[in-house]
């Protein structure tokens, strides 16, 4: 427990201090988000604060692998690809890359990570993730790129995306620790602490945004946690259950926009969390609701998926079916 507390406190303080430095840099270099008809903010805001999370998590993982607390090979691949996603986001924050260019680089980085992890499969690794079999790696690469993108889509309110990372990361860390998955716990704690430090600056009223560098990086961190657990035979179900609010809202919103023949690749304000804010709920209230729902409802279900792994796939499908039903009901009411 002392080690876990130390990792959390160090990453928390480092994340908060470094976010302040990034904010000063962004203001000096005019790296700013300006209000527009698709946003939820009325004032210009510095962005790119997620760079602090990237640096703190990367340094922490390097230290952990150097001390032998996490798998060295996995950690090095993790840090390298995470830096790649963060760099892509940082460039996008400053130059506004085209959607196609972003997607191409995201798929490349996702595929590189998947293949690098499974190129020497461990005994517990599923056969369908063998790089010699194209189906598994291709599906996993597209799924990873989607998770990175959906995290970017869901980063549109003060504290919202960062709160999701803190709630999911802390819940996953507790479940992993209790179930004996120490390495997963350490990785999740590092992500949680660094993001909590950033959240000090991002809670309503926000003083800096994650930016694409932060949303891409955090999206990849959860891809990496899922991949890590699959590689070591633990299954993805816990993380998929904890991430259900983001995955459901982003995926169903995209699907409905495609069906309605709208320009789905462009920014908009039709996600459930955006509709709630447009209807008068504060950014803090929506973010707090996300955290409370994750810790009181999804946390026990995710724990159950680990305690009873034989029922985990069915449990996960049930959770998503219920989440999709609730999303449909709420969106219809809010769009009236």
C-alpha cells in the first residue's frame, strides 16, 4: 500500500505542477481554443494540458520497468506508442490535421502497438492475436483507433474526460489489486494520479483543456490496459464495463449521425453529455454524475466480471444493452 500511495501522490503532484507549466507555455505561444458554434465554452482557453499527463505517465512507466515492477518489454512498447499518439495530438493541436491524415497515423500506431505486443505471444495470449493471423490484429487495431478517437470526441466539457480517466483508472486499479493483478494495478494508478493532477486545472471553471495531445494519449492508455490484460490472460471485460459511458455515447452518436446522413466527421454538439449541458446542467454536475455512476454502478459490475470470469462476456453484453437503451431514452427526451 505504501508503494501505491507513493506512486499516486508523486504522479498527482507532478501532473498538477507540470500542467501549470504547460498552461503558461500555451498562453505564451497562443495555443488556444476559441469559442465556436459547436463548442460549450464562451471564452478562449489554452489547450494541450494533456502533455503533462503524457510526460508524467511515461516517466513513471520507465521508472517502474527499470525497477522490475512491470514487464520491461511491455512498458517500453507502451511508452513508445503512447508518445507517438501524444505527439500526433500535439501536432494536431497546433496545425489542425485533416481527418484522413489523423486516422491513417492512428491506425499505424495502433497496429504497431498490437503487433509489437503479440509478436512474441506469452503462454496466456489468445491464438487469435497471433500477428501471423491477420484477423485478430486488424480488428484490434481498428478498435484501438476507435477508442482513441471516441475519447477525443468525448473531451468537450470541463473535467469530463479527465474525470472518466480518474474514475475508470482508480476502479480498475482497486479491482486489479484485490484480484492479484499487481502490474495492472501499478499501471492504472500511474494514469490515475497524473490525470488527477491535471484535473486540478481542468475542473469547472477550466483553466486549460486536455487538447488532442491529452485525449489521444488517454484513449491510448485504456487501449494499452485492455491489450495488457488480454496478453496476460485476464480478459478485457473489466475495462469495457468501466468505459461503457464513453463507448456507448460516442458510438451510438456516431451511428445515428451516419444514418441521418450528417457530416459525422465534423465537430458537433449531439452527444448525450453535450445535450445535458445545453439543457442547463453544469459541466461540474455532468462530470460528477459520470464519476458517481462509474463508482456506484459500473465498479461493482466490473468487479463481478473479474470474480466470475465465466459470466464476464454475457455480463458485458447485458451492461451495453442496458446502457444503449438508457442512452436512447435520454437522448429522445433531451432532443424534444
